[in-house]
C-alpha cells in the first residue's frame, strides 16, 4: 500500500512538472500539431565555382517553412535575400542571374512519408530518402535526396542534407544569367551550383497548427534585398546603373518604341534605384542593331530611350534628372552577325552624368 502511494506521488509530481514546463511526450505521429521553421537557426547555402578551382559559398538570408499535420513540407526562399557578403555582387546575382524582379522566390516541396519517421521518437536520428520538387527561376523539377532527421527534443527537430546537392543551371534556364555574370565579373563560372542546408523546425502548440497560408502566399520582389535602406551613396548608385544596363530585360516590339508590358518589373526596380540616388542625374541611352538605315536606327534609339524616361517620369522622377540620348547602331557590344548578337546590341543603358 505504501509503495503504491509512493508511485502515485511520483507520478503526480511528474505530471505537475510537465504541466508547468509545457513538455509533452513524443507520440508515434511524427507530424503531430505540425512544425514551423526557425529561420534564426536554419540555413540554405550554395557553392559556385569560378576560375576553374575557386569555390565561393553564399547563402540566402530570408527563408521560411513549415510541415503540416499531414506531412506536407515546404521551404520558401526569397531570392532577393541572396547574400554573398558583397553589396554589388548581391545586386549582380539578383538582376543578372536570378532575375528576382521576375522570379522573386524559389520553393522546395516534399510530401513526407509518416512510415519513415514513426520510430523517430525512439531512434532520435534517421537517414531517409525523400522525393522533392524544386521550383526555381520559373522551372519546376522533381528530384530525390537523402536527408538526416534529428529529434533534438520532443518539440524541435533538424533536417540536414547528408551530401551536397548539385543543381544544373541549364535545367532552370539560368545559363543566360551565367553568361551575364561572367561578362560583368570577367570570370569563368561553372554551369552548376552545389546546395547544402540545415533546417530547424519547432513543433506547433496543440490547437495552433502552422499557418498553411504560407504555402500559397505571393512573394513580392525586393522585400528581402540585403542593402541599406534609404538613399544610396554614389558608388552604390553607379554600380547599380551599370548592372541594370546589362540585364537585357527592357523590351520593345520590332521597329517600335512602345514599351512591352514584360519590361515593367525591371523598370519598376530601375525607378527604385533612381529614386534612391536623388543627387545624381542619369543618362538613358538607346542602342539598336544594324538592321535598317542609319537614320532610322538613330531615330528609333532616341524614341526608345525617351519611352523609358517617360515611364520613369510617370513614376515621379523629375525630367530634369534624365538626359535622353540615342546612339543608333554606332556602339554595338558585339558584331551584328547573328540573331543573338543583334538582340544584345538592341539595349537601353544607364549611366551617371554628374
């Protein structure tokens, strides 16, 4: 009788301690209540190889994620948050490579199999192979990878890549961006990236599952850009105008000065840069290929540059800050010997004039 009373007392104390601490026993349901990513202790990295043997490891500063109660996991990466530790290198990655004004986020989606993880509360650590979907730069591919899942506590887990994951640039239509980066930085860059990650998730409280609206929320370009807010100094402004001149994302119909609607995402980013460089005046230079007469190309280049200036004026940039110049076909980047070369020569360039 005395022994039973002692056992009951110990059990009562344990239950009281559990109630105070909020602890709860791990069940065989690995997705109980769902999980939310802890961004402060999570990291997604990618390595690039340049000059043949120089490796650079970069990261994304803004990621979010969750695992629902039915085992659907998703990681969202805001591409503007690419972090190379160098301001203008970040800008090149955003505008020339990832084209974040068109593709502001990437997602990794996995449907987890509960049978793979039902004994996690006992093993505490498991290697599992998962099928995942990667949506990056407007292209979605299906892959598989081995990950390590570690139960740190009943309410905290880590998920890590066991080996680096290769992402082929051509598979995500990033080869053109690689070419722009190579030209801007004057270096050779390998045609793939090596990705690794360490994600930490916290279990949601009973009755308050993860916010599944995160799975469908629309990301806005520029929200996570790693740069100083407010006005920028001259070096930052000049560097950005040079980079924006290389994007090739300002479009006109053949022989026309009318801006195509698909130009607007980049022009809106251009407006943001001009607006944050209020002490600088800029030249907007129009260039054409060699098709047509010199006179016609000169007029067309002037009209196209003027269209860009008019758009910026409509967004609030004073006309006095913009000088419109047409260069016609006089300053080609490359010989006008192919369709691709001619497309490169048809461009709008931006430069600081004071």
